[in-house]
């Protein structure tokens, strides 16, 4: 185990050991799990094994989260600079980038060259698509960093799910508008995930393009300039997809359509649970308060954090967007999810259960004051009828 240390004259040194240092390698397995499922199908002939990656994420990971539990420990603030400078951690994020391409290309080969039933093709598209969605998690981590290489790697990896507008929209839009009614990527109290998706997916795309067009206009350039950050990733995505169709045939087209949608759905699922119902207050001048840790739902579940580069410590991320994943902190008295992301995704897909579990948690945070939640206008009458009397 590597020990980080800071000497103080006349005082005992401050030390820190990341007990999960080697466990972070689990994040490297995420892009490759569908490849294992395809190999198992080739060996056994059972197409049902192609769904094993989804069974792992939605079944095994929540169980492991319960068994392993949570980790609320933090690195000493005095050692965050040293911990963040350790290149081992960033090399892990860099290494995942080619793995996502290998998996997508391998899946296209599998679909285009093997005698699969319609069910088998759909199963590959669902499993690989969802895991390609975790490439957005890697793009999220890399896209927040200042190094030019990492920002380019973010654009490259986002070509796998064909979601190249994400890091523009997320960095310059979502982080500015988070936990407000103006943010399409912040879910509202009383809004189910399916209605949220209809608002979030097109809204994020529109905001990204608007932000990038405005940036280029300030420099006197067209939105279709070669300097458009979104077009860089979209071009890679287009070349990749055309190449796969040419190499493996037109059967790859429906596979890619399902694959890409499932990738986007994974991001929508994460966005839905990360800020549900939370609202930043406005000051007298009409401006929103700065984003703080309590404007995001947090989770410290060990296993699901290990496979997502600690995305679930989302509260500290929004308070300090450039902080590297290994240095993200837990805070007491934060809005806390009752499970890791895998379990919460499943809950979100069943709106009545989601509302039953999460609505009381939101109301507890605001002491029952419905004016302090980010409320879905379409659900306002229903919400007030159900909760206002109870709050009073």
C-alpha cells in the first residue's frame, strides 16, 4: 500500500493510505464484461448468457453493496494535492478508453458474423449498450480536468455511446443550472423517469449546441467551425459507425440503434437520481445560490463506487468539479440515497416505488415546505393534494 505523508515541523506527520488503491482496478472490468458474455455464448451456445452483464449490474452489484456496505472515510485535506497528483489513478481512467472501443467493435463483429437469433442480437445490443453508457462516466471524469490530453480523451470515449455533446452540456450547462427548474438534467419532484427522459435528452442536446455556438460566435466563428468541440466527438462517432457497418454488414445498423439508445438511457438514469427534487434557493436579486454539497444526492456504497470512479460521491463533485475521483469526500448530513446507483436505477424504473421511497426523503430535507423543492409543474396539483396537508 502506498502511504501519502506530509511532514510538519515539530509535529507528527499527517499520513493517509488508500485502502481501495488496487480495488479501483474494478473500473477497468466494466467495459470488458460484455466481451466475457459473448465468449461464454460462443462456448456454450446459450444466448441467455448475453444478458449476464445486465444481471451483474442490476442483481449482483446491489447485493454486494448491501454485503460490503458503505465507506465514509475521507483523505486528509492536507494530502489531497499529493493524492490527486498520483498518476496511477488517472492512468486507470485513460486505460478504459480503448477498452470501450474494443468491446463495441467486438460486439459488432459478433452480431455481424455469428448466427444469432433476433433475441440474441437484442441481448447483445442491450448489454453492450448499457455498458457503453458507462463510457459517459469516464468522459465525465476526464472532461472536468484541465489537461489537454484528458479533455481529448473525454471527446474520444464519448464517441462510443455517440454522446459527444455531453461534456460541453455537462460542464458549462448542468454545473451552472444544477438543482434549478432551468436545468433539463435535474429531475423534479413528482416527475417520473420516463417523463424526465423526454425533457432531459433533447434539452441537453439543445443546451450543448447553444452553449458551443455562443462560444464560437464570441470568437467570430461559425457554429460549424472545425473548432466546435461537439463536432470533434460526433465525427469520431460517425466514422466508427460507418466503419462497423461496412465491415460487418447492415445487420449492425439495428444493433447500433438499440446500443446507442441504451447508452443514453444509462446517463438519463444517473441524472434522474442525482438531483431529484433538490432546489437551490434564489437571493433577493433573483440569482441562485452557488451549488453546494446538499444540492446533490450522495451515496458511499463501496462496490458501486468502485466500478464508477466514485461518481456516487456526487455532492463533493458538484461543489468541487475538478477534484479527482480518488479525492472526493463524504460530508455528514448530506441528502443520501438509500442504495447505490444500481439499486436506485431499478427503483427509478418503477415510479410508484420511487416516489414512495424518495418523496419522504426530499420533504424531510425541506421540513415539508413544498416551495423549497424543484417541483414538476405538471404534478403540482397532485403533489400539493397529497403532501401539503401532511406537511401542515
